[in-house]
């Protein structure tokens, strides 16, 4: 009996590394020490000496069941953008600048070209946010995963000056919530989305006129990367940023409430933007209630900034200048303790503020 006979092909793993090395190297900044293939990645942290009190920020995540769409379509070079977005854009929420990222791929059978495609996508996204892909692991798990199955995960570390940390402590009554448009579904709620289209009998190859492309192409649209936009806002002297919120699992209200202090409520006007067609398609095809939809999907808002009232116009202009649509969602005010439909508080284990969703969604 050999390791290969048991289903693990170490030579295939080595070939995958050879195919991905150039893409990984392209993310390496001047601060990276050493090359690809070491037991640990090294980065020169000398720049941290310039900080008065540097705090390290860290995050880890995956992309959920969106990988099932990639596997079904045999398209693997975009999923890496989703992974980087889910991880690095959580770090920037506290105002941190990413220093490094690592990845992990588990698969039932190592197909070098497929693994290289996944890592190439991760590396491309890391380059776009200026973050070196410092290390990773590809694990072959026969018997646990099917030959064509895989899952991906990643982790990143960033740094922020202690007195520059963004969050609920900075938010005040009178602040304004600014939305940044999503590129699509991003990487959350795919268990619901896939179920809707499966029950409806819609294949990924189906051409959908209202989407302007096939269903599969829409579902694989990569997650927008907000880190460069958010860091620009932090550095912009015309914008006073108090908090960011990355709209991921749980939707807009649940994630925004996490960065508001107790005693304050953000009034979010649902009519302030047009919900992109893919979300309304899921709603209509699956007969999904708006409440369930807004508690699961981003509905077109991928990141929000909470800014000082006199910074709102400048923030919207700055984000649009980066090629991302932006608009005002509503104000932050004193919480009157109201309850009922549209009021969300106490989410994700955070005893913070509240969000009051008002108005009706627009779909055209």
C-alpha cells in the first residue's frame, strides 16, 4: 500500500505549486522576506516602529457554498476574489491596513490546473488590495471530499494605530450612513439562492435577459473589493470616517447595527437605491419574503461608511471617484426604543445600537 494508492498524490501537489508560483510572487511587496515554498512566510515588520501603539487586526473566512457554483461550472479563477473580499474587507472595517494574507484549499483530489486557477484568483485580488499572499496550504482529503469537490478559506493580518481604530465608540448622533454599491450577490446567502434556482429548474447555462448574461455568470460575479476605497476615505482630509460596516451574512441592518453604540439608531431608507435585478429575481422566483431576503442578502449594498454630517457629500464623491456607486442611506439619531418590523438590534452577539429600515425597496 502506498500514499498514492490511498488517494493522495503528492506529485500533483508539487505540480500545482509550480503552476501558481508566479502569481503568488507577483503579490509580494518589498517587505516580503524569502520566497514561495517555505514552512512559514516572512514579512519585514520594521515599518511598525513608526507606529506609536500598533494594534494587529486579524480575520478569517471562506466563501461558503458559492464554491458549489464554481465547481458545477468548472470555473475556478474568480472564487479567489471572493475569498480576499470576505477576509481583507473585514480588517479594513476597523481602519486597519492589511499586511499579509494566507490561504487554505482542501480538495478530494488535487488537480494542479484547478488548484492553480483558484490560487491565481486569490493572488490577483491580493495584488488589487496591495496585500502579499504570504503562504498557503493545499490539502488532499480523499474519502472526505469528492474528487471534484473543494473548499477554500483564508486569513489576513493588518495593522492600525490604537487611537485611529474605527467603530461604535466614534459614532455620534447626527452622523450619516453612506452606502457603497455591491457588485452582485458577493459571497453570502448562496444556500438560499442555489435552492431557489434548483427548485425552479434553472440551470447555470440559462440565458437571463434581465441579467444580461447567463445565470451562472451572474452567480459567479466576484465580490467587490472595498479595501482601497475605504483606506482612501480614511486618508481623505475632507472626510471624517467614524465607522465602516462590511455587509456580509445577515444583510445590511444586522451588520450596520454591529458598529453603532447603544442608544443610537440608524434610519436606513430602503427607497434610496434600486435593488439590482438578481435579488428581485431570487425573490420572485422563490416567493421569498422581503424580510427574509434583507436578512440574508446584501440587496446591492456591500459596504457602508458612517461619517460626520459635514463629510457625507465628500464621502459620496470620493467613493464615486473610485468607480463605485455611493449614496446616502440615512442619518444616525437617538434611539427612541421603538420595536417592530424593520427594527434590528442586538445582532451577531453585539450589545450595540439599532437600525430602523424605513420605506419600500425599489426594483426598477
